[in-house]
C-alpha cells in the first residue's frame, strides 16, 4: 500500500508514503487520520513522522487534496518531521505550510533523525503533548 499510518505511541503517528501516490491513497489517508484524531483528547497534541523516502511520485494535481489532510490544520498537531524529502517535496511541504498558516514542518534526512526529535526529553517544542 502506498500510504500506511501507524501510531508509534500516544504522542507520535508514523505515516509512510511509497511508490506513486494516487487520489485513492489520499482518501484512505484521510479516513485513517480521522480515526486517529477522533480518539485524541482535545487537550493533547501529537507529532507526525511523514516518511517520504521511498516515494516515487506525488503528482502536483493532488495538491488541493493535500490541503484538506487533517494533519495540516488540526490545532492538536505539534510538528511534522518529513523524512527523506526531495527538493520538490520540500517545496511542496513548505507551500502547504504557508497556505494553511502552519509552520510545523521539520525536515530530516533519516527516520532515526526524526525519531530522535520526538523522544522523551528531546521535544522540539514545550507544547509537544499538551495545548
């Protein structure tokens, strides 16, 4: 499956993108996000690791659909660590952040780097777990 979501723990969600992403993949991602966010208490925030290191293609025509992803605008999202982004994907993530007024993106070269950001005691922001 080109898009997979797994909770790492209560405060971190891991999203792995691979291959060519399609409209249907983003619909599936949206449904999975809704399930996770609906279970999240309103006073807690989470971090997302978006691993795009094995993605082949994210067509620009999907940009409008990307804007509707919950992890782009939900106030309970603390940060998104984007792993292995090409310059094109970095530009897309930065544009999405500007368009949704969210500056929550951190770029990491490896999954291990992203995991280090969110380990207990190494939070990138004090708001990490609570609003």
